[in-house]
C-alpha cells in the first residue's frame, strides 16, 4: 500500500513539472534590446544587465595557482569516423520523422505581441511603397500566425512619416510553452530517428550477409592468391635458371 502512495506522489510531481509554463520575453524599443526569462509568470531580466554600483569596492581576485606542467602524452592515431550509409528512402523517412516530431510540439502561446512600424525615408515614393508592402505582408501572415500560435494580446500598428530619414520599428514578443511540450517533441524525434537508424543497420547487415553467401567478396581474395602464386612461380623459375647455369659452368 505504501508503494502505491509513493508511486502516486512521483506521478503527481512529474505531471506538475510537465505543466510548468516557461518562456521568453523579447523586446526592441528605441534601439535597445531587452531579454527576460519567464517562469510561472515571473519575469527574470537578463538583458540589459544592471549597472554596477560604483560605491562598492570591487572584489579582489585570488591569485591563480600555477599548474604543474604535464608530461606530453603519446599522440594516438585518430579513429576513423563511421559514416551513415543512408539511401534516398531512409533520408526521406528521416525528414518525415523530424516533421512529425515538430508537429508534436503543438501551438505556442503568445502572451504579448507588439509591433509598431513607421515607414520613413528620403524618397517619398519609396516610403509609400514600403508602407504598402509592410501592410500587405502583415495581412498575408496574420492567418498563418493564427493557425500556429495562440495570441492573447496583440498590438500591431503601422504608420508613415515623410519627415523621417529612415523607418522606425519597435517590436516585442513574449512566448510561453510548457515543459511537457518540449519533452513530447524530443521523445517523438528521438524514437522516430532511432527507428530509422535501426532499420538502416539491419539493412546493411543483411546486405553484408547476402554478399558473403553469393561470393561477391571472393574476387579480391582470389586476386590476392593469384598474385602470390605468380610470385612463387617467378622465384622457382629464377632458381632453375641459376641451377642450369651452375651445371653448365661445372661441365666446362
């Protein structure tokens, strides 16, 4: 009975870990980049870093200990790298497995999406054309984003200002995922790729066994034996010639 309670606690902890939301908050406003990590709704600022308080004295660094010189080791010859011998069907299966694994990830949650674009430039015609291109691109991307993301808050604005020397853009996005989504995608990718690699290994072993049975590997061995036989015949011929010359010289 106790082990059932322990097992239930372990399963509950794993489920809670899988449901933990993690994410990143990225923004680019007025030429400054800001990056924050988000865990359980709490933002942890990473960039820009807080300025150092100059009133506090800097910490003294401890002197590093001198390391004793190590005796040179004998260089080992590099091991030959094994290459995967994948045919076209197996390569296509790998691509399909990768796409299926990415599909297991599910939709991303966007807590905040902000895009403020102001078209500007020296040429009023190019500025107006750029403004139209941006609006057309946003209109075509909107349905794709709706299928791939769950957007909770969106603030998209475009404008044109012919007095500006160049375009101005401010953007920000806060993406949130659950740890369970990451594990689900990783496991799907791992099992899919592992299955294809195992099939590839079995195919190579079967082909090697088939070549041995059919004797396709024999010509190389026969060629080597033929070369050794020719070398032995050549040596025997030279020895016979030397013996005949000695006999002729003795007879004279």
